[in-house]
C-alpha cells in the first residue's frame, strides 16, 4: 500500500513537471511564430544601404538584436525598394554569411512584397559579411553588408548564464534559467518525499 502511494505521488510530481515544461515550450514556440510573421519593414538608425542608380533599386539592411549573441538567432532584415521608396515585388534572393573562414548560404528565398528576413546563428565574434544577391525579372543586384558580433565571455560554473552584450536576457534565456532552477528543485523534492515515505 505504501509503495503504491509513493509511486502515485512520484507519478503526480513527474506529471506536473512534464506539464509545466510542455506549456513553457509551447509558449516559446508560439512566441517565436508570432515574431516570425511580424513585417520585416526596416526602421531605425542602424540601416545599411546600397543604391543601384542604373537599375533604380536600393537595398536596405539591418539586424536584430543590435549586439548579436553567439549561438543565438540573429535576424538579418532586408528591404528592396526603388529609389522612390516603393517595394520591389516578386523576386528571389540568395544570402551568404561569411567571416572569411566559414560560409553559410540561404538559397532561393522567395519574396513577394520587398521585405524579408532570415535568421542566422553566428558561431563566433568579430565582423561578418552578409552578401545578398537579388534576382528580379530584369536584373541581378549583388550587395554586401557587415555585422559586428561583440566578444562574449563563455559561461562558467559560477555564472552559467552570463549577461548578453546588450545587457538584457532574451525570453529564451529567461525560460532556460527558470527550467534550470525548477528541474533540480522538483527532482530533489520528489526524492525527499519518497525517502521520507519509506521511513
């Protein structure tokens, strides 16, 4: 009887923990989906621009966050317009990200309204080149932009979640911290309850 009670108690704690974890991950997933559908229209002061007067096209570029974090997604945001500010529509784009040693490509990105974005994980710090190639119905326009990834201290035992360069934790990091704290607490609590019940 005691064994069955202990088993039920452990099962209840385990189920509660799994439910909380699933709800947390669903929340993160929905948050990311919601963010991915936000228009990539560019604004702000950190815009890089390439103007092609011959083809009457300009390419605007920026990235978020302002200080990219290593091994975390960075949004590379583009807007392709004519020189009057109207969006160029229905074209394909190819994006290459390189630091001179590593190279990653996004091939055949279909763009319908002129604004688009891709997400890239920078593996190390330093200056990276973002090379775009815009293929419209009438022309091909290459462009090159730069992204600076600041140096970041690696996590250690005493500080497993170092503060990002922008001084603020992202939602994903906050959830990771919460899970890193709650998982051991739930496990230890369940173990203590089982040990006490055995006595």
